[in-house]
């Protein structure tokens, strides 16, 4: 009976979508955010209804793009066959010095050798990469001129490999040509890149699905990135066997990135309120704002994080929870890779860039390090208190995903309830207690704000729209301690 009911809901949804086809979604307009439930899928039919008479400076369409994904225990063994299938003659394998000694890279190399694939290995990727480490990886690609790339590692490795692929295809390009404005020129990518197969070893970034590569831009002590659909991996090989070597602290910090990907993409400015409308489809950004398809992936991923991240962190033998977190990471990647993220990520970049001494446990690195998932999560209670007034229904949905009683939440209290749930979640995972737990204090707020202001690509997607410096300062101040 349950299966029949589920099928019935799917049929109803498809019927609603089909019945709305004649509405021409290119000339329709949605009033507000979309709720991913069967009963409300009819909101799709309203997307853009007022386009002809509405604000023609905002966008009216969104695109859905994601990598091909193969999931299953042991699928890493197929990568050699994949490379032979695309007739790769020389492959550049990117990883970091830690993964180079562990099962995931060994499994990849075993498959390449078995299938007689010609390859070279770059194992010097920096965890939390910088413009300097990107350039070193780019030089390696230009030197060897591979016709395919393989990334084996977490988000740092996958993002570095994307940059190496991009700039090896553009030998004439200056490094800042493709970096997001206003730090770089943000030029569109017009050349075809070589195929890249991503093999994630952490359950966090979802970089195997996205066209985004993030790095620390050292001259400004902040993070920025490159974002374009052309950077999407050709294939993501999502193998649960490859995350079993993660220490508990890495499970926690990478899972917090999934949490914020889900929350930020679900609460982002709606795609049809984003401006400017692109004059050419190639100029439509990868981060488009919340949309009906991303909503489904993001909310489902959020529920999975709430259920499985505490389990995956507490018990290294809980392989079910680890597997589900790896799926959640991929699901959230599809969601935020098309909708985008906003303030937690925008504020995280100067937190990482300005860190001088803090080194998070569980990471075998020789430099100060705030893991990306930690840097985005620490401001999340304050961020969602601030953004709730713009779309309280979305914040209520998120609070319910954490177990809040929907009957007890009012639109006016949605932000506070969600913030309280987030705070309790962070405390359960033993995350540092706010920015002070990383060594920051209020005297550093002006520098943090200065580092966050250039992050237009993401901060403009806040549902409240881009905050002023004073508002950013207040969020940082309220994030100094969380519990």
C-alpha cells in the first residue's frame, strides 16, 4: 500500500508538470520560494507568470547541471575501464600526500595498472588550497599535457584538479581571468575542457557534482573561487569504501559543509529574483538562486545530515551512516551546485584566510587550518537568525527537519528556533564554540568584514539580499560564541 501511495504521488506530480507545459516556463514567473511537497508542486506552474509585465532586469529561467554519478561500494575498480572507454592516452592523477598512502589512491592505481592506462601522479595538493598551490598544480598539468584528469581526495583535491584542467586548456590565460569577480575578471569559459573523473574521499564538499573550485587568495587573506558549468567533472565515482579512512573529526567537519550547503541553497534568493538577467545563456551563473529542482535535493540532504552525521562521527564502524553521509554530500552538491550558497560561505572565507594559528584536530597538515565545514558552520546560527525574516517558511521547514514541532513555530520565531537547533547540533558534534574557539576576538571583526565584502557571488544570494558592512559585523559579533 505504501509503495502504491508513493507511485500515486509521483504520477500526480508528473501530471502537474505536464499540464503546465503550455504555460511556457520561459515566460512565466514565480511569486516566491517553492516547497518540495507533492501538494505544492503546482507552484511550478506559477514560475514566471508575470514575466511579460514584470521586472525585466531579473532572470526568468534556471538551468540544471550536474555530473554523471556512479555510486556503489567498490566502484573505484572501474575507473581504468572508464578511461579506456574515452580513449585516454595520458592521465594526470591528482591527490594529496595523506590520501597518497591510503586505500582510495591504491584502488585507483590498481585499476589503472590493470587496464594498462598511462598515467602520472601529482600528490602535492594542499589541503585548503591557495592561489600558489593552484598554480603549482597548473604547472604540472601544462608540463605533462594529459588528455584526461583524475582527482582522488576531498574538495581540496577535486577543486585543484579542476583548476589544473581549466588552465592547461587555456595556456594563454592569466590566473585571475576566470576567478570570480570582483577579485578576478570572472570570464566565461568557452573552450572544451578535458574529461575529469572525481573520486571523493570525504563526505562533504559535493565537488564531484559541481563546477566550482575554491581557494585561498593569499594577497587578500580571503577565499574566492572559480565557478562555471564547464568545470563539472565528467564522472563522479562515489564509493563508500573511500571514506572509511576518515578520522572522526574529518567526518564531522566535512559533514558540516553538507549541512550548510543544504540550508543555504534551500534559503537562497529565488532564481527569478536574481539580477541581472544574462544577455546570453553562457553568462547565466552556476549559482542561480533557489529553484524547484535544487529544493528537492537540498531538503532531502538536510534531513540525511540531521539523521546520520552524529552517528557517522561517533562510531567509526557505523558504515551505514558513513554511506548515507556520502550520498547526502552528493545530493547537496547537486542542490547547491545549481542554486548556490550565501552568507555562511561568504563569511567563512575570511575566517579561513585570516586564521594564523588554529589547527583543527584530525588533519595531518603542516600549516594552520580551519576546515571549510567548520568555518561555514560557526556563523550558521547567527546567519539564519538574520535571514529568517525574508523567507520564514523556509526557515520553518529547516527547523522541522531538525525535529522542531511545526505547530509550535511561528513565522516571527522561525529564525530563533532554527538557530537553537543548529547550536545544539554543533555542540553535540563538539565543534569549537564560535569564532573565539578558533582564536578570534571582537577586535578582528573589521578585518573579517573586509574579507567578506568582496564575496559578491554568494552574499548577493542571501534571501535578504546583500548585507551591508554593519550587518555583517553584527553577524560576526554574534558568532563569537554559540553555546
